[in-house]
């Protein structure tokens, strides 16, 4: 599965304002809402579900990356977005590092296979240091879009 | 019915005994031959010794034509594997006991679905729900066990005439996600239909998400009861779930935990609870935390004796009501004599759940609405070809005194509206008056019709 298959390009944010975990998730779901990826009446319910998942263990997987995610019955296909925080956010990551790169994923409960493939794709691509470094340095949503496209075309050799 | 119980520990053995008393045919599996032999001698069951996760052992125990297989060993992973294999081998229903909350969360991975198990039960969660039910105002209960915590049922007493009183429910424009379940009026419990009016003096149950329920409550101008002080001793899984479900405007909660690391976890996960690091076995600590002024003191550490002692101390210090988690049946007698008001036994809680799973046809679980009687809560599988799937709910010929209160689709719960249609694979939560149960269930049965 490729980033293009689930990342909502209009929702990408190159400069997150939020400074804490709740805020980041809220801001990213808001951008998905603005981009039409999720329904307004489900906004709070989605945020609650993502935060509930975080309670079981942070999705901060180390090296400045976090993958907050949930399943939610209100979406009929995988929706996701990418955001970058310049300052970094304390996300209770495994390695204690601040998180700069966020990949948020919401998927329909009856497609568990797609959900896992998307998570797998994200983790695999993010093992590549060059990709991570470029993402962190990106100045605009367009930069991020281009990087995701390059990753989809295996230009980072992942 | 035929039941296979995997694991003859405290929980497994007591469930097996209870099932025997109810006249079911029980086979118990335990990896320890000595334990299996003892169970065989003491109870009227067949005992098999061996690993519950091995197909040969399960075969010997007869899971193939069992109505229910209960995996109740002390190992989460072992239980899940065993239940999954039992189901694949032909057990009609398979239930696994798990401790770790992560197994009941599906945001990253759906264990229950992947393993094709009918239910993952957490004893600690169930015990917490039972304690919560006893602590809340009488009659108010959470039905979290049905709905993964997404749905709640609450009772409200209508004390005075507001704009919403005396108006037919269909005209009230209540939030879509809340249903009025039952109304208790003049000692009679009934299920409310859309034409029903709520009257002063009624006790009304509401079903829905907690926030939506609060919204509806305000329409009936229910006075917020005075905030009650709850002290919970023991921040294990049970104490944690208990604090979580009680958090809200009605309770001021103090949670006492002796382990420093666990305190950090609790403090970061319970936003509205005061977490205190101290030892419940020390009277000075209890005094310091003002246990004496608590409305309710709950002891739910993992140790019966400590729970009983802590409650006795708390009562002496002045706590108005005490409740303890007590596992050993031998203590039941003495607990009352010591003046402990409420006890919850995880074994009894799980036993009640287990009985609910012994059903025929599409019924997964059934239970009486906990107070008064007269109404049953049924959790029913929606199968292809069942009459109930043929129309939107408004056009389904439900018997009187019957309500489809909630629909669970892929583990997500919603309160259905009149134009919702049940789909095969859904699970429906149905409220039905005693006389309507059979009629309601007929709608969920195919009776051999082509699907």
C-alpha cells in the first residue's frame, strides 16, 4: 500500500501549532475535517477513539515519529494525513525523544487488512533516515506531498 | 447444555461448579493432573488433564459438540489461542478471559475478530462495573459489558414538571443517539414507545453515550445530586476501571495505590481522579487521606484480607459506606458480620456472565434488566435471512414492549433510528418485556428459510 492510497493531500500540515499530544491529534483531525475526509458530527468521537488508543501505549515509535491511529465506523475507506511539528511535541515516545513527524490514520473496522498494511507501510518508510530527515526539513505542505510521492516510487530505497 | 471449561483455578473451578448446579454437562481441562483429579473427585464433572491449547486435549474434552467453551486459565495468550481453536473445532460459542486491556482494544489489531472468538471477558473490568453499579445511585447501571464502554444506561427520577414532561417522546426531538428504554411508573416497568409521555414521578432509563444522556437529563431538569466523595483503595485493573467509569461531575474520587510507578500511570490516565501514593494497610495513611469523611470507601486491592481490613478501618474512621472486592467464598459470612456494606466477588460476577452465554439460536447473551424484573436485555446475532433484516426498523413487526436499543457493528455501537436497517453480522441489543421475548426472538430466527 502506498501513501497516495490513504493520505489526504489537502489535509497535510507542514507547521503544527499544537504543543501537546491532545492538541496535535485535535489539529490533525481538524485538518482532515476541513479537507472533507471525516464528518463533522463524528469529530469528537474520532478524537476520543484516537486518544483512547494512546492510553494503551504511545504510538510514538521513536526517532521523532508517531503514528496515532484508530478504527472508526464513520469512515468508509482509509483516511490519513501527515503533519510536521518544528518544535517537536512530547508524545511519551518509547525513546523519550520529542516527536516531529506525525502520521494519523483512521480506517473502517471491517477492513482490518488495509489498516495493517497502511501501518506497515508507514513504519517501513520511516525506517529510512533520509526520508525522515527530509520530511522534518520540509517547509510547506507541497514539500511533504512531493516527498510522499517519492517514497511511493521507492526513491529512498526503502 | 455441554460446556467445556479450560483451567480449573479459582475462577474455572467455581464456574464449573456453578454450571453443574444448573444441571449442565461440564468437562474441565487443567494442565495440572493433580488439580484435574481433585476437580474430578469434588465436582460432578469430567476432568481432562493436559494443555488447553492442544487440539488433542480439546478433542478429548469434547469441544466439537459443545455449546460453550470457556477459556479461564491464568494466561491471556493461552486463553485466546485455546478459545480460538475450540471455536474452529466446532464449539458453538467460545469465550476467553483476558486481563490486559490491550486485547480488548481493536484500534491497532482486532484480536477477537482475528481469532474468531465470541467474547473476550475481563474479570477485572466486570468486577469494576459491578462495584460501580453498587456505588452509584440505586438503579443506575452501566451496560458497558455489552458495548465496549461506548454505551451507558442511566436511570433518572423525574421530580417536577418541565417543558419535556407530558409530551409524547416522538415530539421531544431528543438527540438521535439516545433512546428512552423503560419507564417505571407506579411500580410497573414498561418499555416506552414513541407515543409514550414521561410523567412526574416516573423513573426513566436512558440509553446512549454518556454526554448525550447528560444532555437529555437536563431537559427533564434533574437536579444534580450532591457530589459524593469516593475513596478507592487499590489501583490495579479493577480500581483503575472503577475510577474511570465513575469519573464525572457526580463523584470526587481519590485513588490510593502503594506502588509509585503505578501511581504515575494512574495519574496520567485518570484526569479527574486524585491519585495518592500511600499504603492502605497503614491506619495513619487512611486518616491522612481523610477516608473518614468519604461517602463510599471501596477496597479493591488484589488481596481479600487487606480489602476486608481496610474496609473495617475505614468504617471505624467514619466512612459512610464501605465496599470490598472479596474473592474467597469462605469469607462471605464473616464480611457481613464485620459491617462491610457491599461485597463483589469476581467469581460470582463471571458466573453470572457465563450463564448469560448459555442460550440457543442467535441469542448470544441474555439477562434480566437488573432491578425489578419484567424486562429482559437480549444480545442477539443478526443472521442472514432473519425477518428482522427485511425492513427498516420502523417497518419491522416488533411485538409490543420491545425495543432495539442498540446495534453493534464491527464492535462499534450506535443507537438505531426508525430508518435504520439491521444487517447480517450486526449484533442487536434488544429490550423486551417478559411476554414479548419469544415474539422478539422469532424475528431473529430463520427457521430454515433460505438466506
